[in-house]
C-alpha cells in the first residue's frame, strides 16, 4: 500500500488519508478500514441521462470523481474486488447530492478516505497496511491422491487459488494395474503445472511452499517435483498441454526452489488443517509465518485451557466483558478478537470493541486482532468472535446476562 497523503489531526483524530493499493492483500486492509458513514472519494464511471432537443433521452457514460458517504461494502476475497456503496456527499455536474452510487476500488487506483474519528484499531490497521514486512506469504498444497487444494496463506487471509482433481481408477488386487500409475502421473503433472503458474519464482524472496497430506501423497508429489526439475530443460516452457511434461519454469529455477518446500502430515486435504500445521514447532521456524502462526498457537493454547477446565479460558461477549471489568484480562493474558467485530454497522458497537482492546492493552494483556478471512479467524468465529486466556482462573463468568453497554 502506498501512502500518498495523510492529514489526521492529533487532537480529535479526525482527518483523511489518500492511498494507492498495490497488492491484492491491500484490498483486504482497505475493506477493514472503511466503515459506514466514512467519506470515500475516487474516480468512477457514472451513467448520465440527458434530454435532447427533440425531447428524447440520451444515455452516456462519463468519467468523474465522486465523493460518497459509505452505507455498505462488499469484498470478494477470491478476486480481491472491493465495492463501496453510499450516498453522494458532494454534488457535481453528473451526480446530485443524496443520490446513490457504488465505487469500485481497484489496484493501482488512488482514492481518499475520510473518517469522523480514526480510533486505535483504524490507526493500527492503517499502519499494518503500510508495513511492507506484513506482506510475507506462504503457499500450501493440501492434497490426497487425485485431489489437491492450492492455497495462498498470508498473515490475514487463506485463499483457495485453485482446486486440482484427476479421477483415479481403483487399485486391483493390491496392485497398480488398470491405469492407476498413469493416472497418478497425470495428476502430479497437472498439479505441478498449475502450481507453478500461480507461484512467482522469478522474484526474491521466494515464498515457502508447504505440501501436506494424509499418508504418503505429499512425499510422492515432492518426489515427482524433484524428477521434473532434473529432467526439465534449462529454459522455461510456455506449453499448456496437460499431457506434456513441460513446466512453465526452467529446471534450474525449480531445482533451486526445492529447499523451500516443506512436507507435513495432515488429517485431510482441507484448508482447515493449515493453522495447526503452521503452528507446529517443526514447521513454525521454517515457514516463518509469524502472525498467523502466533494466532494459531494462541487459539490452540485457549483450547487446551478449555480441555483442562481451569477457568482461565473464556469465550463470547458476556464472559469476556465481565472478565475485563474485573481486571483479569491483564499481564499474562491473551485476548483474541475477530476483525469482523470492528466492521459493525453501528458506531457504538464498534466503539465497544475498540474500548475493550485498548483497555486490555492498558492492563498489560496481549491483544490479537484475528483476520476473519484466515482459517484461524474462522475457528475463532465458532467461539463467538472473541475469547481470552485470563491471568488466573475465574469461575461463573457465564452465569448471568448483564448489560455490557
């Protein structure tokens, strides 16, 4: 994300920023930055209808810059497409005050965002978006024989980029006749060609690759990669024929990437296995996915306390706000909050969660805002979007419903 201009008043935290999103991950940060009632200004194409001299209507599309007051946002994580809808806040020759319009925010296109108040979470999100070190990513292949999910795992999202599936004939009599071996070869070939079209191995640093599966599917695929690297020509191929052994990178490039490939055992081929894999001690250092691995480790620790039933782990809004009021989310505690809660349409509801995070930090707790687009965030959502490991055990936090406002 490129910061073009920043004008935020230190006294009342009002003001605006002008940004240019440069990577798909930037669109996710923008989605978390923009709230209802914010002001967004960007170039757009608007359909204009004018009456001609003979009384008929003539429609045309014009490029103009519009300023809207946000009423809703829509984000597609797969395509990183963000649409922002709202009412026109500043009239011009093509749009009247109060009419509705939807802006499409796109990569490499400048826009301005103005907020009535830049609270602590918004400032933190902005800083994270501008921090180039937070863009490190991991590619993962979750597979079984004949089936694989190719996933991009960033610090904030897990996105299935492509699914590869090749029908395999059944093994007969414990052997591999009936075309099984040739079908497996076709599956490995298709999977490698597809994976290499997503991976960019021409730039440094190269993202690590995790291959995980039940049984020996991951080991067999790595063996195929090594064989393909050894037999590939020195120059890259542009061939797209799935029946061809050609790969879209040179053998030298692929062979140099092999040390960045890590194997792991998973119970299935689902992306839901990723958090437990990247938080394991054996892979954590090698993969260096600091934020997502830290979130996964904290959530695993929370579940351990739940199993131990020591009253240190609690989840859900009511118990967490009670614990905060009692001062037990303090030094030695961990608070996990889904970023979805900060996208509340009501300003008062968002402020409630901002106060919780700021207050817990002041009490010395570690506060982790977990991305709801990541597998760890989806696990947290199953607990109501908020959970905490308390400094010490407290009983009865869930016994009574109280007004937490």
